[in-house]
C-alpha cells in the first residue's frame, strides 16, 4: 500500500480568487450552502454563530469620503499545509483525528462522527474558517427534500468547515475509474463556488500541475512553501507560515496589504517567519 | 421502622452526595450528549438515481439558464446552465436558493379564501372549482352591469405568452387596465419612442463597449440580467475597459469602477447636459452620425451651449468643472463609449428628461445601433394568435381611458403608470376599480408609500392574488389562487433585460407540482370559459400547455431539446428603418410633442428646515427587493453591518454623524414626510455627507419567519413624485431627519 502510494504523483488542490473580478454578490456563499447541506436559523445576523463555510468579507481602505474604497474577499477554508506538508494548525491540535490532511489531494478533511466538539481546531484556525454546531439543524417541514445525499447533514456538537467539495472529487474520481482513467481532467473536479461564481472570479485546480490555470496565475514557489511569484497575488496571513492553498489576486496595493498584519510604517512584505 | 425528620434528611442528603461522588451523573451526562447527537431528527438524505433537467430561472428579469440536479424525484441543487448565452454556467445567489422557494414554508399550498378582515391572516381552504367560479361570478356581475373597465390586472412582466393571455383576457372582457410593474425600462422605452420613434426594449452592448459611463446604474448590484452583468464586469477588468460610476454613494459598482465620481443626488441629468456642452463646444461629437442620422442638432446645440457650461453644471452637481471637462473628453474620444442611466438595480424609473439627456450623449458620439452601443431591440415575433372576439360590451369598455392615466392626453406616450393608481381609487359605489388581479408582482411591498397603496387596495371590492408565496399582496387579498412556481411549470421566457441578442428560454417542470397549485395560464383559460360568449371564444385552447405548444410551433421541439433559442448573429437594426420618427432620424428635438433633452430637477418631498438630511435607497445583490423576497440562504449572506437581529442600519457619513451627535450602533428614529422608523446608525465613509442610505429589500411582513419582521421597508418612508412630462415616478429620495431614540 505504502509503496503504491509513493509512485503516485500527489495533487495539491488550490484556489485562486481574483478580487478585481469579485463583485461581492455572495453567490459563492449560497452555492456552498446549497451544495453542502448547510443549515440555517431564524436569526443569522450573529456572524459568530452563523455557519458559512464560505464567507465574503467586506474590506475598506479606511480613507475619508470621497477617497473611500471597498473590496470584497471570499474566505473558504484555506486548506493549510503548514510548513511541513500536513502540519495545518487545526490538524495539529485535533485530539480525535477528526480532521486530517490528505497527502493525496492536499485537502483538510473533517469527519463529523469522530468530532466530539472540543473546538480546539476553531481556536487554532487563524482564518475563522471553522464553525461549531451549537444546535441541531432543523429544516422547515418539507424542506429536507432538497438535501443532497452526497454530504451528510451534521448533528449538534460537531465542528464543520469547507471541504473543497471533497464529495465532488470522489464523484469525479469514481467516474474516471469507471471510464478506465486514473487521472482527472482539470474541469472534472471543480468546487460548487467556483462553478457558480457569476463573475468567474474563482479558479480551482491542482497547484502541483504547472499546466493548471491556478499554477499559471499565481506561480507558486515550491522553495518558499508555495509563496506566489506573481506580484499581484497574495495569501492571507502569509507571515504566519500556515502555507494556505487559497491565493488572492488584486491590482490594488491596499487590498494586498489588508491580507496580512503590518505595522503602520512597514513598507515591504517580508519573508515569512518560521515559528517553532 | 420509624423514619424521623432527621433520619429522612440525612438519607436524602447522603444519597445525593453519594450519587454525586459516583461516576453515575457524569456517565449519564456523557451518554445523553452522545445519544442526543444520534437522535433521528438529523435527516439522512436518501440516495437515488441522479439526473439533470435544464430550465430557465424567472426569479428576476435576468432569465438565466439553469441545470437542476435531481436525486430520484427530488430536486437537490440548482446550477447555472453551461453554454447559455446569458450566464454560461454562472448563477446568482437568489437563483441558487430556488429550491428553498420550491419546498419552503412560504408557499401557498392550496387556493385560499379570506374569512376574517383583510390582512388578518384568516383563511379557509377552498377547492379550485369553487375559487374559480367565485371569481367568474363576480366578473360576470361587473360585466352585466356594464362596467368591464373596472377590472384591473397588475403583472410583473408584460412579455411572453402568460402576460399576453392576461392582456387578451382583459381586452376580450372589456378593460384597458393591464398594468406592468414600474422599472427603468419605462423611462428608456419612452425616451426611445420620443427620440427614435420605436417601441422596443432598450439593449446595451456592454460586451463590446470600451468606455462605460453610468449615471448611478448599479450595473453589478442587480441591474438588468445580474449574472450577465457580472460576466461583463469581469471582461471589462481583463480588457481594461474604462468604467466611470456617478452616484452619491460608494456602491459595489462604484467601488469596482475605475473612477467613482460622487454627485449631488438628483442632478445626474445636469451632468449629462454639461458633458454634452463640452462635447459640442469642442466639436468632439461624431459629425458623420449627426449629419446623417440626427435631427434638431443645431437647435439643441444652442440650448446646451447657453445653459450648461461646466461652471454652471459644477455648481448644480457638486463636481468640479475640470472633472466635467476631462470626463467629457474621455467619453467622446473613446471608440465605443456607452452612457447608461437609472438608479440602483433599475426597479425604479427616472424622470424622462434625465433619461433623454443621457441617451442624447450616446447619439452625440454616434453610438446608437452600433457595436458597443445602445440598441432598440425588437422582440422575436412568435405570438400570432387569432383576432380577439369583441362583443359590444368589450368594445364599450375598451373605449374608457386607463385608470393610471397612461396614454391619456396628459401622458400620451407612457405605457404604464402604476404608481398613479392608488390616488384614482375611491370608495363607494363609483369605485373605478371593482376587481384587481395580481400576478408575478407584490405591489403592497414594492410600491412607494406602501400604506397609501394598502389603503387604496382596501377600497377595491375584490383583490385576487396568483402568488405562489404568502407575500404582502397575497396577505391582503380576498382570494389566493396559487400559481405553480417556476420549477413546476412550462412557460417560455423572452429576452432578458438589457440584452441585445434576442433569446427565448423554456422554463419547464423540474419536479411535479408539490402542492394543490395551478398554472395561472390555465386559470385564465378557465375563467374565460366560465364567462362564456365572446370571451370564451377568444381562448380556443384546452390548456395553457397546448396553447404554448401551438404558439411556439417548430420552436417548441427545439426548446424542449436545447432549452433555449438565441439569435447570436443579431445585427443592429438597419439605419433606414430603425428610426420611425417624423423625420426618419434620431430626434434630439421632437417637434411633434416638444420633448427635448434638458435638466429639470425633480422636487422631492419635505422641506429642508424640518428635514435637514436626504434619505436615499441602495440595492444589493444580497437583498432581493422585487416580487421575490430573500429565501433563508440569501438572508444568511446579509452582513451584520446591514442587519443585526431585527434592526436595520442606515449608512451615515461620520461627518454627518458628528454634526447630528450620533455614533456607530446608536439607535435612532428616522423620520420622513411619509413615515417613521426605528433604525441603527452605521458609519460609512463611502457616502456623501448630508445623506442617509437605507437598503431596500427588508421590512417584509409576509413570506416566512426567516424574513418577516426584520428591518424596515424603504417604501414605507417614501412616496412617488410624478414627473410632469411623463407621469413616471421620478422620486430618487426624500428629505429626512434623525433623532436619538
């Protein structure tokens, strides 16, 4: 088994979100909810309790009228690899192995039936990408008809998060195997948000495959844990060294700077600091 | 053995302490938390055979192609249809939430008849036959008394077979009162009619223009066909197309444009005239086009030169004259510049002068009916029905003027003026409206001055709603005859708003009707049959589906197979025939009726002394503000700086807040001449000082508990302001004040 694995070329699925194209419409959020059986409650205005695997944040440049500018930033799970592949912040702390890093796909999984709700992973996630089910999900009478059999609805007491629509990866792989193929085409596996985005602002693919659009767009530098070579590309909180697989593109400098914490007079983006 | 008080107490306390020290309570707590996680109320969705159905979404005028994923007979996901000319795979958040509308608690599940007072929410279930015969009886009475013109119909759409059936029914019955919901299309249709002599859809070739000048249109905030506009916006980003947004508030469209130019609200028309001044004065216009295709240029030129110098316009608009000159040069020197007017997502008209002024800019640069320009789009002409049978009563009824005054002597060229309807409705015997039907529209929510509209509706003896959902209009109706929703019915869907290429889509049943609903087309046919005589003869079809099939002819099979038909090679109308004005040209000055592009300020309600601030609405893709309200998924996307609990936030510039002594999150009372509401303050640098902005789409009383009772309906705070030239509602805001609650 182990031998067989080493022969396989690993994939590293990642996402590039073009913030110049993103209009902040929120379709990615709803595409995700509809795809992944995300529950909803009567009041969703407390955003700490509102489960949104994909959440669009509104950034402002803080300048007074009329120099004000606004940019939207969609935030799925960053599927961090950590400094050494597999050392994601959440995976490192999970006492139940309910969340794990897949070496084959680079996707951080979440296994609801293993999770016992300690929420260490939520505390460790610097992106607030993880959500806790404080209540059992309740669909109004009849509405459970639209639930997809591909994603199990979660029960109270477990943590959930974006899975890069892992079930779509499985489905695509199954189909390929049925057709006698072992490799997936780029367009065979796409996340629900990528597919739905009206602006085409989201691109999804294998970062390890130089022919895939995601690699071409950001030019990840393998020598520096995938740091983008494209000057317009950035990752969130790059300097934490979480090595996320979600990249952002923006032509606006203030937006790129908003992607990390900088001191007021700090000019240049520094190299990531390695902790621990 | 005798148990004393002391013995009893020590037994109880000892027992409790013993139990607490044992592992029992902890074990029980642990087990119960595990058990309750396993309780069967967490549904396990059944697996089955997967299939896909292509259809068209009709939740907005965008008309995207959709592909619905099904597991056995359940619809589980709506996705955008790949290869569709409107959206090519993309889909908006409202379209994605369609299944919540299909299976949701807001559905009207069976015909309902009101038992209590209007709006009290007391209903009894009634059979379809009883419901229809009740309506028919009432209609027969009205007709036999000789007042068929007192029946009205409000429809969200006016194109396609279903709307044409409504109109046909009214005509055969004898009433001219078919009314379409207002939108910026009203202004554009009228402007095109006055300047080009054609009744056509306004089409904008955004895909091919290289300089877009938007006078407040929320091009990516839900304007036109929202997914198409998102795609266009991305293409602009890639191609480096210049986009200039002019509006007093930093909308998403403004934030995404190359340049946002804040303007004093309501003065957009003046800016258009100022730009025309520079273009004319510096001879930057398309001389060829003007010479060959434009009538009245020299007279208009004098007006423009006289009255709209950059300095004059600067003092009106608050934009400095240098910016005006640079903007005008940039616009005129671009190879395919396009100017577009209308505020927000385009669900409100603008005054006709403003629309004509902006449209004149396109004519100046010769970008009418050209690649990258503005087109008058003619509709595919596929509805060829036999002549309407008119008996004497129908003919007499049709002689009456429309109730809303459209087509009257005062407003001869305007087609629909629904906002004028409430004031014409009087109580008593002579009520000019005896029965009103509403379909695909929710006027009791979307109309300005909601309370006045409701009072007017209360005076109409019979209000029938065809709504599939318990919206505000359905809540206040006498009878609800619920239509199938778009995922349960056949209907052909004509060209989406703002597109230049003609498209016909086919909306088709994705699943069986979930409840005891009926296609509104079938109900109309049944009503006609019930009335008998010439009305029945006008409708020779057995069912709506057979009517549609017969109407479409060969196209039916094509649509069943492909899902949509489009004319990708659509060419601009030929110049010789595309202007049907008296001169056969584009008329800057229409000599027949004296219309001329100029700036006429709209006087909005309230005086500055009592109301020092200006309230304007704003639109967002995340807040549906038309006849559909936000489903639960979409409500989840609404930011907590817009809605928190049940409180909506108004946007205020920090400067304004300082002057008023207000701070972030403070609870205040917002008062306008039309109403009062409690709101919270959100400070936003992106809004012009002196303004207050309130989002549209909240404050519902109908729908479900996920939407109702949250925030304030903007329309309760504003009233319509009639444009004296067209009758259209030209209100862009209202004066307001804020006081600490």
